[in-house]
C-alpha cells in the first residue's frame, strides 16, 4: 500500500521509510554532521523504528568522539 502523505498518525511518526527520500533527509536535520549515506546505513542497521535509529546514531556519535 503506498504511503498517503495526507494520513499521518502514530505509526507514521514511529517508522522511517528508507525508500522515501524525505525520511533520511529529515533525520539529517537532527544529525547535521553526518552524511546522507551514514544516515541511510543507520536505518539499514537499526531497522525502521525511529527510536532505534536515533539511539544507533547517538551511539555512533559517542563512539566517534
């Protein structure tokens, strides 16, 4: 079923669609020092859950410092 941009709800806020170019772009606003490819890699590694992706990115950030 295609993603209807007019119907937004809890499930839309909790998940990140890797195939939608706007989703990784939105996460890049939270992590501006990361490359687009790094964010896409985090989505692939952590799965589609937004919380899991953010935790994964924050752990990478801590480990790189």
